[in-house]
């Protein structure tokens, strides 16, 4: 039953990875930007939520909204002030800029909040669970995060495939110059993409923080790897692949933890490397490698 | 009109001669100045080595790595093994470079599955895997780090030897990079960097060239790791030596100095060395400013400080480019 439990917990954990990874996948798909600061922005989202609750007494459910909106606005600023220019300067400049952000964010957070965790408690919801069998329980909150991530991914899918803006975004991803020729301002598409990416990753960061009960500044160095691994395992350019990738990574980590408490990270990385060796296009990839 | 192809000519002789002179002066320093000075220069030497190696990857083969700390850390840990088996730490450093280069060769097959930004993160994951595997060995100190088992007893001699090791590694890294880039492979590499697809269509063996550079860069980073290990008599914590902050450091130095030139990383390393010496006490804000400086320079000064000095590549101390002149 322990193994079934590990499997179930892994699936639930995967929801957060998938939500965090969707924005990464979107930014890469539309702008070919691999956002090295994605994990740190996720943690920044967690900090916004935790700080709102701890210092300003904002109700916990509302912190998720505040964090999503704040990081969405930050996304607009980052795109307009830094990334638009970086994309014009050179192929690798956006990578360097996001790497710079990934140095700035955790150190600035340390300076402001110290290395100690800022708590974000969710009260009884954190421990409530549905008992399915002896030794097998599904926590309400992890279940909620999985449902939320399915919602986010569905929302993104509907946006990309059912709305005019989504069609323009996909067209920009395919050929930004031609889209500009027919009168679309690339910069607006890029700004919207980054706003969505940072908004969703802030939500993921908030849920991650709630799940952990708090957040520390340098966790982004781990979560950025999880997000990238999720995208590669699932396959580039496929949102449902991203969900599958998150779940696969979640299962690898929780089964690894079941084997030995010091193994979850290594197990996750090894699954990622195995996918690279045997199926570089990812589980649901369309035959295109990164 | 007569044209000829030049590659530096007199400037090249002056540059290489100047560099040799600097190395000779550096080598003589333990007889001339106090050990506190050479102690600091050890740091400058390994910074130059690391920056040069990262630039070799990014500036000449178009591979942005965030995972060179894998080889840096391995360099330190292989030095423990080599040292335990009776090599002294100085000649052991050569063994370490070779061994780590041999490790990097199969690893490149894995890393090269990814491109661009995903390559960057892939190398980071590989570095994490190396760290997580290394700390599973008790003989290597597990998660606690460990000390070198045998090293020169006499402190004065030890400091001098450590310093010479650092100077030799730095000189070998810079001179090696220069020689590789002036060779046939170097020409291939610069073609790959400028346009991989076009180079490939002209018969340049792209992957072979990139793999060679990847292995060389790993060997160089390992030597730098060995120098770091010798200068601190061991590894205080595996998390530190395998930490991504080393990548941040390398990227910062190369961007500030100027990517894709041999001179740039050296200037970047000196700039970082001075910044670190005078501002590292100012705490965490200092790192925030380092990150911000990297962003500003890569956006507004993409050729770095050396780009300003050389007037966009018109002057070079280490000329590797061919230039067509009309007589």
C-alpha cells in the first residue's frame, strides 16, 4: 500500500510542477526564450502571497489572487523593459537577462526577509484528507492543486485554440515576421505571453508555498529544474504533455522518497536524463527536440 | 588591387610576448612580495581560468552552460582520489584534468541532446546529479566535505607551490585557448558560432568541434577546481563547490569583459576580482548589483568592456581572426 500511496502522492505533486512549467513552455514556444529565472519568479510569487498574509493580514485565499496579479504586472514590465530589447540584441541575450534575474531575485529576497522561511498557513485544509484505505489517503489540498492545475492548463488550451488572441499567439510562434506583415504588433503578443507565464507561475508558487507551509529565498534553484524537467519529459509544444511530464516527475520524486529519504531529487533527475536518452522528444512531443 | 590575408602579424608577436612576460613576472612574485599578495592572486588566476573556459564554450562554440560547476567540483573530488593514491596535489592536477575530460566526453552525448536554453538547464541538472552521486560516497566525506590527505607541510613552500600551480593552470588555459582557436578546429568553431547550419552545409563537422570544446572546457574547469581545492586544503562543503553560483560567476565575468574574445574574460575576471575585493563586505546587495550589472551590460554593451577598448574588435592582443587587407 505504501507504493500505491507514493504513486498517488506523486500524481498530486505533479500538478504543481505542470502548472509551473506551463508558462515556461509558453514563453519558449512563442519567443524561444528559455527563462532561467522561472523558478525564482515562482518563489517570488510565493513570497508575495506569504508576505501579504503575514504582514498585511490578507485572507489566505486572496493572497493567490494578489500574487498572480502582481507577478502578471511584473511580467509586463520585464517584457517591455528587458526582454523585448534582449531579443533584438542577440540570440543568447534573453538567456543572459533571465539568468541575471535569477541572481537578483533570491538575493534581494534574502536581504528583505532573511534566510528564514516566511510562513503561509492554510489552517485545517492543510491536514484534511480523504481516507481511501488504510495507509492510503488523499489530502484535500494536494487534490485542490491538481484540479487547479488542470483548470489552468485547460484555460491555456482554450485561450490558444479557441480565441482570436490565441490564434495570433500561435501564428507569432510559427512566424513572427509574417504576422507583423499583416499588421500585428509582435510586442503586444510577447507582453501578453509573459504576463500569462508569470501569472501562472505565481499561482503555482503560491500553491507550492501553501503546500510547504512557507517559503525560503533559494528554493527557486530547485523549482526551475523541476519546471524544465517537466517540459522536457512531457515534450515541447504540448500542454497535455506538460501535465503528463509533471505527473511523471512527481511520481519519480515520491517513489524515490519511498526508497530512501535522500533520494527524491536524484530519482527525478535520473528519470529526466533517461527520457533524454531514450525519448528526447518527450512523452508527448511532436518529434521536435529542444 | 592586391589583397593579402593577415592574422595579426606584429601585434600577435607583441601580444604573445607580452603575455609570456606577464607569466614570467607572475612566476617570480613569491620571491618578491609577501604571501598575502600571492594568496589573492591565486584567486585571480582561477577566476581567469574559469572565465576563459566558459568563454570557450559560449563565445566560440555557442554553448551556454549553467553546469560547469559539475566539472569544477569533480576536479576537486578527483583530486582527493588521486591524492589518496599517492600523487602529490600538483602533478595530480594534470591527472585530474585528463580524468575529468574523459568523464565529460560521454556526458556530452547526453548534454548535446538539448540545444540553446534547454542545453543550459540540462547541464545544470547534470551538475546536480554529479553532486548527489558524489555525496553518497563516505570516503569522499559524504555531505560534509573533506580535507586533502597529503599536502606540503611547510606553509611557506605550500603557499608558493599553490600559487605556481594556479599560475600554470591559468597560463595553460589562456595559451591553450589561443592555440586551439588559431588551429583548423578554431576556424571551424568560429564558423559554427556564427552560423551552425551554414557551417554544417559547408562540410564543417559541427558536433565533433563542439564536443572537443566541451571536453576541453571540462578539463580546464576541473583544473581550476583542483586549484580551489588545493588553496583551501580541501572542500568545505559539496553544496558550495557544486553550487550554481560558480556558473553565475563565470557568466558575469565573461559578459562584463566581452564574450567571444580571449581578452574579454581576462578583463572580466580582473573586474570581478576587484569588485569582490572591495565590495563583498556590503553583503547580499552586492550580489543583487552583480546580477543587475550582468543584465545592463548584456543589453547595452553586448561586447563588454573589451569591446569598448578594442573599438569593436579592431585591436587584439590575441588575434585569432583572419583579416583581408588591401595593399
